[in-house]
């Protein structure tokens, strides 16, 4: 990392410490507050959570990866979708798969997990009831396609998606697609998202050979 990135990462880390202290004190104050004070304290807590998530997303982009490991993509896809399958918001969603076996890459397991988590999270929030994952190899790359049947992207969103801090979600940071793109590029691959006839499709291409 260059000096500017090191300073930014250190600053983000230092900001998270006082946020944790503020949140702990808010919880303490809530225990002794009148009912009419609780909505205001809840709003403060909510905004602090948003700030914490924003800083976490930012440091994810900046943080250098450690030694890459061999990752079987079928396994990591199941790991991530299993996280969602037990949540209330995804309880009515059908996850379907068409995946080649033994497709692997060399990469940072935690960051590939974050990439996939963001894609599935977006699909769920688009009010999909079916999310299909396709995994295959082509021209020395592993390709993951994640298709949903949700609301899709508006024309305005399709133009601006991936721009820092652009979001249509009430509590969104506007960094999800940027994080996905950055993680894919840092692994020598690419990330794209587009509308389909029935919803939206994300495509992740990652080189199979170790870089």
C-alpha cells in the first residue's frame, strides 16, 4: 500500500474505536432513559451502525491480501448461500445451482466471500424468489453467474451503479458494487452486473492460474 492508503486505513481504524465507545455509552444511557428519549437514541445508534459499515467497506478495499490459497468455488458458494438460507428475509427464496465440480482459483477466501455475499444480498433485497448460480470454466477463467428474478435495475441505476456512494437503498453505503469490482480486479478478474428479461444477472470472472 502507498502512504496515502496506509494513512486512510489507519484513520479508518482509529475512527472505529470511538464509535464503539459511543455505542456502548448509548446502550448505558438507554437503560436509564425515559421512553420519549428512546427514539432519538435509536436513531443515533442506527447512524453509528451505518458509519461503522461504511468504514468497514472502505477498509476492505484498502486492506492488502495475505498469501492466496486454493479455493474450490463450489464450496465457497454453498458456504455463502447457506448463511442466507437460514435468515428470515431469504426463507421464501429458492436457491438453485448448475455448477461444474472441482472449479478452483487461488485467492483471498475472505474477500471472495465478501464479493459473493454482496451479490446474493443485492439479489435478495431486489425481492427475488429464485436465485440461480451457474459455475463453469472457460478460456483459463472460472466464471460465476448469479441470476435473480427480482426488480432489476432502473435505467438511472444501470447508468450510475458502481459509482462510489451511489445507492437506491435507504441504509445503503453505495460501495457494494465498487467493492465487488475491486475484489475481482485485485484477483486479476472482472465483475459486471446487468438486467435480464426476468431480473438481474451478475457475472464474476476469475483466473484459474495462480498470479
